[in-house]
C-alpha cells in the first residue's frame, strides 16, 4: 500500500457511500460505482486525471499537508482513482510531505517530478522498484542507485512531453493519475494535458496562505464540463470535471 497521508481515515461514513446529484441522481452510490472508470481515453497519448482536495476557502493544505482536510470517503475516492490508473505522477515535494511508499496496485508505477533530483532514493517508493523520476533533459542529475528516469524539457520538466514518453518507458500507459502539488498542477494546466479534474471540497475553512489547486500557471481560460456531482453524509462535496475540447 501507499504510505497514506495522515487523516485519510476520519469521521465520514466508512463504507465510502455518497449521494449522487448529477448526472443520474441516486440516494446511495458506492465510490466504486461513482468512479468506475476514467471519463474518457485518448488514442495517441495517456489520459490524464487530477485528484485533489481543497477547503471551502480554497486551500489545499493545513500546516503544509492535505490529510486534515480529508475523510474516509475522500480517501476511498483517492484509492479508487489510483486503482484505475496505470501510473501516478506527483511532485517531489508532495512525495516528501505526504510520505509516499509502495503502491497498493501490483505493477503500478509512480513518477516523481523534480527539477533538482533531490529525492530519497533509499525510500520504500524507490527500493520497491515502483518509483521513477521525471527530470529535465539538461539536468546534471545522475541517480546514485539504479532507477528509471524520463527526461523531458529544458531547465524545467515539460509535462506534455513527459506524458507522451511514459509509454516508451513503461510499455503501456493508458491512464495517468496526477496528485499535485500545486506547482505540478500548474505546469499540467499550462501544458493543457489535464483531461479530467476530480476535486473534493472539504466542508471547512482553514485560513492561512496555503496554495490553491494550481500554482504558477500563466493566465488562461480552460473550460470544463461538470460530469458528476455527489455529496456524503459529512457534507464533503465530490465533483468530476471533463475538459471541454
């Protein structure tokens, strides 16, 4: 299993149930039903899905971590989205802060995006063989131990190119799950490779200056369509958004 972030188990209903409001209202639906599959597929590149949680006032963290915003049902959503993905892509800072370990799905790989190469290659994520690195092509980083590396972009990682190169490394890759942080999300938005957004709104305000879902992206206007809306009995709101192409 992943070393799940603290707070993924909480006071919400432990069966992972929710009430779906859109598109087909249902008084009771399981997370497995609500998130049975990605919202689509591509023929020429992997489908990229983003999963994040944010407070009502827009922060994605409390004291630097997302766990305190979460609940049991939100944790089940994250686990389900991971289960339907071939690859998880995540920023190095999030890996450090949230304590990523070996994935729960056999054969699943986790790509850690870093411009500096400052990652702990002795962590379980990498010693298990699941972890690999995504770094710029002109990075001087050379891993101290054997680890798969995708190089894409100059000075900083080019996420569009990296996504397209995933099948070259992995052999097959139809669905990518992106899990932040905000800087990586901003780069994915800039590259316009996000196909769906799965966003949980935590029923809390947290104040502070925590980052929102994206950070560092250029001004833009990308339209999304609401594909699903659900709520659980602790007032967590679950939305699935499909990029309008």
